[in-house]
C-alpha cells in the first residue's frame, strides 16, 4: 500500500471522529442512566446487589442473586488483611509512606495482576478445566491421562494451574466455599465434578490437592463463563485486603512498616575500591 493510499483509508477514524460509541449504555440527560438495557436508577438501584451489577458490567449479563452471593463470598475468601502477601505489602508500604488510600489500593490491586498469584492465573485455571472436560467427554481420555498430558513437570510432578499450593497443604478457602455452595443450594456441575476427580488422582499419585483457583475455575465454568469473563469479574478481588493493610500501616508512625538497615541488604556486586585522588 502506498503512502497516499494509507492516508486515504481513514474510514474507521472518520466514523468515530467527534463521537463516542457504547454498547453498554450511558447517561441520557433528562431521561435516565442505562446499562446493558437496564434503567440503572429504577431497575438496578435497590433492586439488584452490587455484585450482580459488577457481574453485569464485566460480562454484559445480569446473574441470578444466589450466584452473585456466591461471588461476594469468594471475594471475601480471596482478600485477607495480611501485609506479608505481595499486593497487601504494597498497600502497607503505601500507608507507612503516607500516600492516599486510593493510590495504595490501586497499586496493590495492580500487583495482583500477576502470573504467580491473584486474578491473572484464573485464565489458565479456567482454560485447563474447560479443555479437560472436552477431553474427558469428547475424546474419551481418562482422568489419569488428563493429568499426564497436563504439560510442564517439576520434580516429576505435573504443574497444573488450580492444583497444589506453594506453602501449605490443602486450602481452607475451598472448605468455606463448599459450605457457601451448599447453603445456597447450588448443585455441583460437570466441571467441578471433574475437578474433584483430578484432585483425587493428584492426591493419590503426588500428594497434591486442589487450590481455590481450581475450585473457582471449575465452579464458574459450570455457569457458562469463559476464561476472560471470569478474569474480568475478579479484576478487583484483592482490593479490600490491600485497603485494610494500608489503614493498619497508616495508623502507625510513618516509616515504621518493615524498615531496613543497610546491614539487611546483602550486596553481591563488585568489592569496594578506592577512588583516584583528583586534588
């Protein structure tokens, strides 16, 4: 394509020039505020829960209330006020440095967008269990074969997102959410059932169990959500814990959270040397 041709191809930009398009809705002055076809002030405010509206904003669909209650419970499960957790550590450091609570919570939340922990690994966890169910139902693979085909191995053990835990055995959050699931009278679907069978296989062969990522990934897969939708729903999942750790550090003397002396830093660079005398 020549330079002149590329300059003339401005159809997309011309369409959007001086206009803002939205598939979700917006504020019509004097008429109302709309979101995915709902009148927010009349259909949502006081009628639906905050978690239902958050789900709506993340996916474009309004869930039933008991699924929203389940999501509210798991958000509590996944945000602890422990300043040793990476994202909360940032919140506490922000508090001791006297930043604003908004900047602290935003920075801590961004730190949870990590491949190692937080909401981002849900993409892999959901993809695994959804593909595993396809392999199980459509290809006839056994649970053992699914585990064996999982991919990367570490120390002879398969590395599967949603299973195993780096510090502790088991996951107390699953037990709490199983109780919530039972109390809400939500049945176990095929993804979660397969997740339990995979856990049994991993426990017998490698002494590894399911973690909360695996449980959430399987449970929400049974509610017809795709990986990116689940990731979008959990975008702010660590927020409340970060805020709690910010406030705890902020209420203490400035600079008192995790201070370091020079001796606390192990230097592995070049040895000290004398500088030339330029006098």
